[in-house]
C-alpha cells in the first residue's frame, strides 16, 4: 500500500503541474483526438476493397486499434518521460539522488512522472473498443472479459519491463535513444492484427519484440478467439520480463559509477 500511495502522490503532483497550463492541456487532448482520426483512417483504407484482412473484419480490427491507442497513451504518459529522465540522471550523475531514497530505486526512477494529458489516448482507445463491440453486436462473456483484463494488465507489464531492459543499458551506453526508437518503430505494427503479416514477422512480433501480446492477443481473447496456450504465454512472458528487468536493473545499479565516486 505504501507504493500505491506513492504512485497516487506522483500522479497528483503531475496533474497539478499540467493544470497550471489548462489551455495547453486542452489543446494536447484535442491533438490526441486528431491522431486517433489519422490512425482510424489508416485502418479504414485497408477495408475499402475487401471485407477482411488477416481474417479480421473491420469492427474486429478496430478493437486491435483501440488497444494500440491504449498502449500508445501509456507509453507516452508514463514510460517515455520517465525513461528519458533515467538516461539524463545517469548521464549527469544525478542518479545518486534516486538511489539514496528509502524506496525501491527502479520504482522511483521509472514511475515518478506522468504526462497526464496523454492518458486521453487511453480513454479514447477504450472508447473505440466499446464502439467496435457495439458494431459487432457482440457481448463477451464474463470469462472473456476477465481474460481480456488479465492480458491487458500483462501487456502493461510487458511493455514496461521490455522498455526498462532497454533503458537500463544506459548505465553502460550513454545514448540509448536509438534503441528505444527502434522499439517504437516495431510498436507501430501493432495497429493491425498480427495475422496480416508474413509468418516470420508474426514470430518476430510475438517472441522477440512482443507487440502482438499488447494488441492482437487481448483483442482475440475478448472475441473468444484466443487459445489457453497463447493466454498463458502472454502471462508467462509478462512475469518473466518483469523479473528480468528487476534483476538487470539491480545488476546495473551495483556497477553504477556515481557522481561521488
């Protein structure tokens, strides 16, 4: 509960900072709506001349797009600002101030700042999912919703842990922005169901850069199309990556040459 209270305090502080510039907050929220429109147009363009792509109808593909928007919001609201600060702290030697606090250093370094207006993408993405289910005239069962929620949480853990593994390399390499941008490039593939890609790309987006686990797998679970094997794969990968990111962070911290040293 201590960490939950800290997380709430970090969020509230970030919200207060954002609300000091309310016009900027409103304009950025409008920008999120416009970006969603661009993403919708890109998906709609593929359905102009065909009813399905990769075995997915338009409403089903909109669920995938909605999840892509959700994770885009999480990345831009939480991960990107905090990970950029980690790199700066390491480069300037101010990571000392993080490591000396009486709280888990990975938690403090990676979850301290929120760009609140980017959370509008999360709300808009969930709205697209609800709209798509309405278009399908489909009401998922309680079991399907429960699996969907579990895979959504697993997806958040996966993208957080994967990004942490990349950013922790900054303890040895001063600039890791190119690596994180490479992940962002792969992440854009998550706008579409993974089945639209060739087999080798599907394998890459599932086991190497697990983008499919963020968008396609939860969408398939909500529609009742995901097997138990793939659901367990997603949950197992989330747990494994989280443990790996924590272990790698602790290893890196032990070898950190601080400003005082």
